[in-house]
C-alpha cells in the first residue's frame, strides 16, 4: 500500500474522473466441509451440483482479474478512479483506491471470505485505513448527482469507438458515431453561450456608437443656436468642434483598443474555464463481472458496446481506463 496514493472516496468531493461498477459479480461464501470458502467453478463443482445449482455460474476469478486491471491502472494511481462491486446476491462492496489487490487467486479468495465475515477489512498498522467494506444498497445512493451513467454489453445496439466516445461525455452538446449504422448521435443538447456572447458584444458596440452619434448631434445643435448671434463666434465654435471631434476620435480609438483587449482576455478566460469545467465531471460505467448474460442496471442512461467482439471483463476494464487516461493526458 502506497502512502502517497489517491484519497479516500467521498461522493461529495469526488468531482472528476471515472466510477466503475462491477455488476453481477459472483462472490458467495459457503461452508464446505469444516471451513468457509469462496465458491468457484473449478473447486466446487460437486458441491454446487449437490445443491442443484449451475456449476458454471460461480466465477469469482473474473472479479479478481477486473480489480487487478482497474486498481493497477495509471488512472487509479492518478486519483481519478473509483470502484464498486455489486454481487449477484445483491451485496455492495466499496473498494478503496489504495487497496493493493492480492496477486494470486487463492489469497484473493481468502480476502473475500474475511470480508463477508467481518463486513470490512482494514490495512495493516495502527492507523490502517478501511480498504474493503460492505455498504448499503442501492448503488445510486453512493454515486454523485448529475452524472452520465452508462452500461456496457456486447449485444448493445450502440457500437462506439471508446477512444472517440469518452471525450463526448464531457461535453453537453457532444456527438458520437454509432458504428452499427454510421449515424451521428447527439447527447442531451444545451445551447452554448458563445454565439449569444458574440451577438451581445456586437449589439452593445452598436448601442455605444448610436449613443456617441446622438451626443455629437446634440452638441452641434447647441453650437448652431449660440453661433447665430455672430459669424465670428460660429467660426470659432466650428474650430472648437473640429478640435473636440479629433480629440474624441483619438479617445474612442484608445477605448476601442483597450475594450478589444479586455474582451479578448475575457473570451480566452471563459474558454479555459469552460474546458476545465467540462473535465471536472464524473462519468459512471457499469461493467459485467460474470462469464455470460446481461447485467440488469435500470439506473443507467444508455447501453453501449465498444468492440465488435465479445470481451472479457478485464479487457473491457482495460480499454475503458485507457480511453480516460488518453482524455486526461495520463501516460
């Protein structure tokens, strides 16, 4: 376990990155003989058949592989990943990003048995942090609000290139290509303020010009009334008018230059702020951690596939992490 690892997850402060929910994970502990063991297809086929259960269903090794891929990823080490495990028997596990998952399956199985008996596991040491913990359902209570929630399935109707798809999730008016029909699909669209800001600036400039013209005309009328008493005063006023006009024109030019510089800096700052705001979002992905079948996730917004081939859970997790690492510029 690393001292300078990512911070403990808090949905109130986790405002940037990826949350992965490993769905339908088969993690079940049963008493086999004289000891409790984590059920698996390889070791407990006879036991499962005696219980009249499908011996091909228990695949905790898939969960083990997925957790190793996720927790060892640069995305997790950068503090931009959070993992939950939702089991097939409706148990919800909170995984601390600092957890160093056991390298061998046998040690992983022992860790899971310990978790289901103690309900939580702490790291070694006097001030050890909780690295695994059973928490209350539903999963939606532990997800940040206003996040995009996506499930993955090989049979999904939407097929995307995950490298191109991830950046669109951070944009309100993002669009992606469904490779199944080569159609462009848009996310929930929100009117951008760039065009509105530009038109407002132009309108304001026109109003300033109109106001300046009106003021100039009013002064001219007043000068004509005063100048009607004598021709000499009229000539003098015209000279003053010309001088004032020249001075005003120079001042207006200086004001326009400073205004344009200010508008330019404001626009650049607004663009940088918009880009930063887009990146400061949380995206939730649900990935199946079982050997076959579909996951039941009514809380997601859409269901996608990001390969034309069936992928293992570990490979699916790896491709997803790589896409987010590319987006955040993590090497």
